[in-house]
C-alpha cells in the first residue's frame, strides 16, 4: 500500500495557474502524423484555408470559459517568425513543479523542438520561484523522447507518473525524469482498435485527486491492465472507465483544475463531453464541475485536445 509519510510531501493534484500558448501558425503537422493516429489528414485538407483562424477562435473561447471559472491564466502568443504548427500544445515541452523545478523535454518531431522558449520561462520566473531547470533534451541526439505531460500523466500527491511506452515515450528518459524528480514510473503498453500504439498517455487517461478516467480497454496485456487499475485503487481513486470509441473522441484528454476559492473543474472538449454516457457524467460531476468547449478544428488537425493545451504551473509563488 502506498502511503504519504509526511505532510511536507503532500501537494495538491490540481492548480489554479495555467500557462497556454495562443496559436499563430496552427495547422496539420506532417512531421507528427506518422505516430499520431488522432490527426485526420482528410479533415485537415478540408480546413486548410481556415484552420489557423478557427483554431484561434476555439482557443479564445476556451480562455474565456476558464477565466469565467476563476482560473489564473498566463497566456503567451506564439510568434509568426517561426513555423510552429503545434505550439498550442504547450504541455509537451515543459512542466512546472512544486519543488521549483522546471523540466524541458526531448521531442520526437524536429519542428516541435522549436516550441521550447526560454523567454516564457524567464517571464514566469518573475512571478514564480524557479530553483532549477532540468534539461532532458540531450536525449534527442540518441533518438529517445519524452513529451512532457503528454507522455506522462502525473499523480502529484503520490509522485507517480503513468506512461504508456510509444515512439514518443522512451524508458531511458522516463528513468532520467524519475531520478531528477523522485517519481515512481508506472509503464505499460496501449494500442487502439487497430492495434496502433497510443502516441501519448494523456489521451487514454486523466488522474484527478480522488478519481481517474482511463481507457483500460486500450491496455491489451491483462497483467498490465490489472497493475494500472491496482495502483489507481491503492492511491484511493475511483476508476471511471471509458471505451476505445470514447478515447477516440478525446474523452481521456481531460484535466482537473481549480480556482482560487477551491472550486474544482474538469476541462475537456465538447466532443469528449458528448461521448460520455449520462452515468459517466453524473459520476464525474460528483468530483468537479464539467467544462467543455468546441475544439474540433484543433483536435482534427493537431490530434490533441483540451488537456494538451494546458500547462499546469505548480511552481511556488514569489
């Protein structure tokens, strides 16, 4: 049984502080499509002329909803000088931790490596305490990758990182992360209905404080499936299962956040929300207010959804 041995170790699972990047040159990324089964090339062709404008509208509607919920948003605009079609998915290149550590991650697609911006970290360091920057990007030279909180889903209270292995999530980089941050890593393999590997862990599971949404059906090995369920239950989570079809609609790509008053919200896309059954919605609503906005152009072109767009800031406030 996993236990928390000291109150000094306890940290909240959610935060009210979120960093987001407003898209400027959003579009279908050819470099990522080979390993991301959620990108839709035919849809991208249909929306090619309007994808950036619509993605900007979807982003701003999501921002408006989060601000009305009382979240503290740190929004940065992407720049037009560099072609970064996936800049809106900021959670893949950086993570911010309560210890004051900032982690930079190795990215598989070369054009996604351009998303890492020191100016953003320097700006945030004006408001938050940055004790150390841990740079794992040297693994790119070895062809080994770990794409932030896409590759890993954190249980911050118990310092556990769930990770499905894929071309974008390499065991050796996971070990380096674990050594630097003191996390236990729970690894497994997962695939879709066509036996294609799931590219990121955060499309198949979301871990809240006392609940977890997970597509156990995607974990084909029964021993690994049992292990994931057992660890979730050991850490006092109600397990809410979703199907492969619901995962395809981004029902696993959710994030629990809270505002300054402590109100909890579960953020997802409208596509994800609509895929949930009434019973699943009722169960989730016991833990957090469900928020959703239409992100269909971002989802269809980018192969990511609401959770991918939010980078949690757990750094201590100055």
